C-alpha cells in the first residue's frame, strides 16, 4: 500500500486487541457505555467482547435464518435490534443478551433498522414499506407503498421518519399518520443521511452523484463527478461537514454559511481503493475512514474540510464498519475476513467542534 505498507498502527493509533468471528463481520457498536463491543457477522452470529481485553463475554450463532442484514443499538444502550433475510426482527436486552420480542414481517429482507432519538420507537424497512414498532415489538405505524424498495431510513425527530427510494425522500409524521414533506427527484437513491438539526438531507444516487435538499427552503442541489455510487455518507456532530465516499478519495463538503454551492470541497487522499466506511468522532472534528484495501485512517479536518491523517493501520481486508468509543479514545473496526480490531487513540489536544 502506498504510504501504509505496514501491519501495525502508526501515529496516534496504538495497538489494542484483535479477535476473529466466524464469517464476514458486518457491524460493530460499543455498548455498556463503552465497556463492551458488540459485533454481528453475515451468518447471524452475534458476539460481545470485553472492550479492554477482547475476551468474549457472550456469543450466539445463527440468530437469523438465511443471514443477518442489519443491527441497531438503542440510544440508552439497554437494547439492540437485529434483522435478516427471514423477515424477522429481534429486540434484545443488551445486559442479559436475551431476546425480549420477535417481530415477524413475512417473507422478505429487512435491511434497515433505526431507533428513534428518544428510544421509544424502532423504524424498520422491508421491500416497499416502512414500519414503526414500540420497544416491546408492537406495531404503531405503517407507511403506504413506496414507488420502489425503501433504500434508507432516518429519524429527523422522535416523531418524524424519513424514507428514501426511487423518486425522492418522504418525511412522515408518525403520530398523526400524515406526510409532512415530499422531496421529489427522478432517480434511484441508494443512501441517505440527515444533518443533526434535520434540515439538510443528503443522498447518494445510483447515477454516481450526491443529491441534497434544504428542508427549510426545499431548494436542492447535486454534486457530481464520483466514479462509484456514494453509499458512504457522514455528517459531523455540528452539521457543518458532510464526508462522502464514492471513490478512494474522501470528498468533504462544507455547509457553513452559503456552502457548499459554489465552493470547492475538501479532499482527503491516501486510500488506494474505494472507501467502504466513514464515521465522525463523537466530540471532535476527527473522521475515521475505512477502505476496500483494508486501510483505516483517522483524519483531522481544518475549517475548509481539508485535513491530514493523524494515524493509520492496515487490517488486511475490506473494512465494513467503524465505531468510535463513546469517549473517542478507541476505535473498533470489523472486516470481510471476520477480523475485529480495536485500537486506542491518543490525541494530545482535542480539536473543537466549534472552531471557525
């Protein structure tokens, strides 16, 4: 690898621990306030590791017949949900690792799960429909049929759910069962992320562009030139920067002031294959990026969205997910070979989210 032809972490990334699960590791998330790391693999295996040592706390195999497709952690960390190819959703107690309820939606792939910000509702997407259940598994809302398969879901608030599909983004008022807003666009949307204040909606498109709207004005814009579909999208916690994949280069758009229209984006260049995962830190302008080439990099962004790497490591295979520890002092990654890697991260001085 160019500039990263090593197997040990460099810079501010330091050795932590490693483990291996049975199959392609798809998701990882910190639970128990960072004391444990939860990992899910494609065959339906779930694993809880001690966050400091990497020792196995608990594991469960074959949780979803046909395979696991998605996982979502409750905001308070006391629950998590999983779903798979068998059309079922399981809600788990994250302390006892017991299944509290199972939701059966019939035949179909459940590819998207999202807890509401207040933790009272779980949004689910399967085929052309979106659903909302309470934390006991009781259905409280169902959408009308979309024009195509729902490709992404996101909560703008605990009462409003956004869905993306072919034709645009729809915002549903769950409590009153009405459509609050319909942002139309003739194209197939493959990913979606909302800014923290809920005003900006950014979507990756099948035509290799990023399309975004400002809800307050309903004005839309398009950012083109990506060689691949930009499935990886991430806003920082302030909502100022939108990091996008779509190639081996990370493009960072600055929404401060009148941007990003008419401005040049930041460009982060070091990966040699397309980006496969992006995740901003919880409390600073630090961005972790993973690539199909197996490299993990941590970047510090400047006021323009450009940046420089603070640390890097090569894990050996495509990085499928990245999770910052709640205190941002460690980073977990999982990869296509079933590898689980945790690195400690030591920053001399934390860059502020409010720097101008």
